[in-house]
C-alpha cells in the first residue's frame, strides 16, 4: 500500500485544509439560526465530492436540512458501498471552556481542535479523501455512493423519509460509517453494537407566575422541588430505572458473551483518572463496559428553573424544565420507551403541578453481525494498517439512523470508527488526532481492497 | 387631616415624578455591574431628603453599597423615629415576561408598573413625602432619621457593621419600616412577625468535563441526577424538612394563638385562582397562612445543569448547581441552620460527586410585640385612614436586618406595610397601586400624630 501512503504524504496539507474549510462552517443542527450554515455545509460537501471525481453530486432537499448525495458507478455488476456520514455538529456551549474558537480549527500537540473535528466532519471527510485516492490512483474497485446528512445530532428526523423516497438511488451492498470510536490510539476496534435513544423534555408548571419565596414558600408547591423528586425517583439505589415496563424487552447477554467482552483491554484506573472521579457508578452487577455497552441508562442532559445568575434571588419559580435521555439496548423500542416514560411521568406528577412531556427524538439500537463479509474486510484492513486484529466492541452511543437503514433499505452497516475517548466529542475542546485522520484514510482504502475480494 | 389630604392632592403628580426618578435607576444589588447605579440611587435619596427639608443628608460608605442617612432633630427631648428602607431592587429576569420595561415606570389601571414600584422604592419613598408634608405644614412633632440602605435584597451583609459604627447617630425610640404587605386593598394589617432566611448554593462536580451521554451514560454518575436525589431528599412526604436538627429550635405556636390567627380573613379559593393552582401544598397539619407565617420552609430558588437551550444535546454534564433557601421562624438561628445544611449535604453526597456548599446570605426572624406604643399608634393611624382596625399578621417573608437592629441598636421595629399580594414583587410586572402609595403617605403622617401622644 505504499502508493496510498505516498499519496497521503504528498497531499496531507491539502487534505487538512479541505477539512478545515468544512469545519469553519458552524453547522449546528439543533439551533434554528444556523439553518443557512447547513446549506453551506451541504454545498461544501458537493464541491468536495466533485473535486474528488464522482460522476454526480447534488444537494437534495428534505423536510429539514439538506442531504448531499454523490456517486460513482464504475460497473453495475460490482458491489456497491454506501458511505454515510453527517455534516451537522453539536452546539458549542459552555463556550467559555474552549481554549480556541470552536469553528476555527487549530492544531495543538498533533490534534485538530474544533467542533466537528472528530464528530463527524473529521471522520466523514476521511471517506471523501479515501475515495479521491482510489479514484486518482486507479484502485477503485466498487461502485461508491455518499449520503451525508445534516440532522444526525438531532436524531435524523427526516432521513428515514429520504431513504424511503430514494430507495433505488441508495441501493447498496453495505453501508460504511465512521462515526464511532476505537479503544485506544494503538488498539483498533470495530463497533458491533449501538444503543438506542429516547430523548425527552419535561416541563413542569406550578403557580402561574414566579412568586416571592418568603411570602409563598411552604404553602405553594415549588415546581423545581417537585421536579427533583420526579427525576430522583426514576432510578433506584441499585442504579435500575424504575419506569414500569422499562426492562421488558431487554435481552440479557449470556455469561459466555459477557466473558468474551470482558477480554477487551480496559484500564479502570486510567478511566477514572481521565475523568477525575473517585468511583464509577451505575447498575449493580455490571462492569463499566457492560453498563455502557449492553445495559440501558437514564441521564439528565439538562435541567433549569428559577434564578440561575450571580448571587441570590428569593424566587419560587413558576416553571421547571429537564431534558432527560435514555440509552436503550437492542430489542428495546424507542417509541415504546418514550411512551412508557410519558405515561409514567404523567402518573407520578403530584396534583400540585401540571406536566408536559415531549419526546424530542429517538432511535433504535443496532447490532452488527461479525460474520458478514464487510466485517471481515474491515478486520483485515485494520490488521494491515495497525498491525493488530481489531476488537469487536459495543458502544454506548447511538446512531439512531443505522437501525432505520436496515429497516427501510434492508442494508447492514459496518462501523469503522477512528475516534478516541479523549476526543471530547459533544464537549468543549473537541479534538481529533492527525494520526487517526491519516491512518483512517489508509484503513478505509484497505477496506475496499479486502471487501472487493471477499 | 384634611390639610394632609389637600397637600397630597396638590402635589400628587410631583410626588410620583420624584418616585419615578428613583425607579429609573436600575439599582440591582446582586449584580456587580450595577455598582454605579447604587451610588446614583444613594445620591438621589440624599437630594430628595434635602429637598424635603432635613437638616442634613449624606451618602455614607460601607464595605458594600452606600447608605443614605438623613435627619431632622427638632428637639432632643422629643421621641425619635428612625425610618428604614432600601433603595436596591431584585434582578428583572425573566425579562421577556414583562409587559413594559422594568426601569421605565408606567401607569396602567391605576397601578405603577416597574421593578421597585412596591419593593421597596415605592414604599420607602412614601416616608420621604410624609416627612415633607409634616415639615412643610408644621406638623412635625418628633425627631426623624432616615437610613436607606442598598443591600437589603442580598441580605444586608454590611448594615450590621454600619449600625455598630454609628450607634449614636442612629439612636431612636422606634424604627419605622414599610417593606411588607397588607391583607387586601381594604383590609389593613400590621406585620408582627417575619421569617428568617438561610440562602445556600450547592455546586456538584462529577466528571472533570462534559461527557457524551451515550458513551459514558450508565457508567459515570451524572451530577444532575445526583443533585435531584440530594434535593428531593431534603423534604419528606409530609412536607417536613429532613435536615437533622432543623426543627430543634422552632417554637410551636399555641393552639390558642393559632385560633386567633385563623380569624384573619383568607379566601383559599381566591388564593388558588390567583395563582392558577389546583391545590395548595406544604407541611401536614398546618393551614396555608400557618405554613408561611409560623412554619419554616425550603425552596429551590434556582437549579441548572447541562444543556438548557433549544432542542437536544446528549451531554452528561460535569457540573450541577442549585440555589436553595430556607425560611426560618423566630428562635431558629440562621447561622446554625446554614451550618446544619452544609453538614447534612456533605454527609449525604455520594462518593460519585464532589460538593461545595456556600451560604450566600441569611438573617434572623423577628416578632414585634403588639403592646408597644408604636404598634398602638400604627393601629390608630390605619383605623383613621382605612376606617378599619388593622389585623396583626405574621409574614412569610424576611427582612433579615430587622432582628439585627434589635440586637445591635436595641430598638424595636414597627412594620407598616402597604404592599398587596398581587404586586408581584421579585417577579415580572411588579406593581404598586397609586391608591396605596397616596393612602400610605396619609397613614404614615397619622402614625406620627398618634405616636407623639402615646
């Protein structure tokens, strides 16, 4: 593969500059004011794919943000790979914790620091460059399609419909995705499972206006106090979720499989040190990797009520809000879980407050079989580039659209992730090591080589 | 008193314009950026008192915001009344709920709408105008002193020291304060009890940075989840506060006294309708007025963590915060309660999070005897102006400095409040009826008449 390495070496600065151009577009999908940026990012992707040599590329409308689609069909008889990635990113707050501007990429200590550096601009863009290399060096041995969407971080609400409408266009043998992580810089891994997601918002209303906590405190229920009781009751002392029916569809993983999973290298002390925590926490009877890999969880992603500024304000607030998400394991249905959640909250809210519960977004979990040709090809590709057989792992994260692809398009996905735990995705100072960016491109090119011959 | 009424009638627009000048200064004491405004308000008060005819008026420094002191000594042998009030106001958020600008007073439906219209610019300024009337019409029959401070809304942290340093200057027979309410427009009342206050802030730290809730959720304790459990545990199902030792110093009010208190007019249906709540809530075994008047309470005044913007962000936050205040009844010591709170929170915080608890401010409760001459004078004054004997009531609110006055200066206070429950103090659209403003001035002038002869 020295030709591939040589090509990367000769073009490394340009590759980076092209990625930076994409990163500089603040394409935050959850904030309406960034709508235009979504179109800018889509156009940027279109131009990048045309430059790399596709037959056609277009920005296609959905009911929400646009999708950039591109393809190069070299021979209909050959296998087709559909690359999926997303151009949208998470919000950047708390902005004051960033050491450099989130949308002005900066290289420090061999890493790209920026929102989207890893998730998913950096990772998705590796595919554009891998394609360019194969195309320009005559190595392209498959038909290739790209579908880059702009709503992954808000749960891909319109991509399912897009897939339904363009089933023929999207026909492929495998979907290739880089939007996950690997165990460590020198320990490659392939994500074989993803958790599902139910993301909920609770709005509690007590009195119809903010009150003086002295004049009313003790006589009128405070919705912030009520909210803490509701949320506190959602998990018990063993770290179990108390929503009735929540675990009904969870498939218990066999002891044998758990033993296999436990072989994956994991340094608990380093994990704790990296997060500066004294102890880990979670569901009783499960290890840290099991708690994120094969067990569901419930987290407050945001909570707010009353006065949150400097100093004191003796207010008894009228409203209290929380964003609560549940990560689900395969076989749990996110729509069913969202309904159970709403039903449960409505059942336990006391008569002192009115409640409105909304499902903001959700997605199903996914399990990728390790005996399919694409998995074998990915395994060989990592082994060639990293010198080690990749470890199959279950990720705690969610890419809701992956299970939708299987449902609507009938196509399995292979998750070749190059992110690291310390990349701080979704956090201030998100970063992506240059090494992973370049090695990722190399591994992707290798994937096609082995996939073709599989 | 027709001469008083005539004077008010002839000068009513000027009185209002002078008050509006004070209101227009955004003297929010809890926000450091408004420091200059505190000095502007102090100067405004100084000039207003000089215009009204005091012998001397000055802006005096404290370690915090300045105090405006003014006096007119007509005869050292006569009784001396010390008027206390405050020129600082609460923050204005949520600003979007105001129907007019908080610092641009507007008259609608016979009410002044503005931050501070009631609490305490409107109420304190009535004393300036009552003094002017007595002074200009030759009715002044007592020595009079004014102490208007700038830190009441943040717990008067420096006024105790100021009193200690100026004990001689502040010598008086009674302290007269208008910073409380009356039962209704046509039902005058005198506040005979105030609750104390302990205002605390909790800061919980989980992991050292915001994490992706998919990758870490279920394995790392979420400080927002932990915070809800801590706060939820502070009150039990009977509305009792669970902090060990919390009720130790509470004096139970006798059944006889409770029967007396229950005679005060109170319309529960109107109360609930006004707040748009289906049920009231609070400590089991006590009525609504008892819950705010003679029982302590615990309220979340603010809570915040994670992502609180539009849409979804799957973050497992590093930090979670809450502002929690406790209203205390006479004989509970706020410093002791603050310590019990800190000790309790530190004892119950799980090893999964680090906690920092800070006492933001506090004050002792106060009980005013109904047999002192000043109470009798106030009773007669209200009876003359309103045609009804005022009802003695216990307020749920706190004016921490009142008990400090008794401690340091050895002077009792009489609380002649003219605010109404619906004035929305500390809330958006704070207001004060013009009727209360003018009748309040009249009642204050009457107080001096009866106090002199008592």
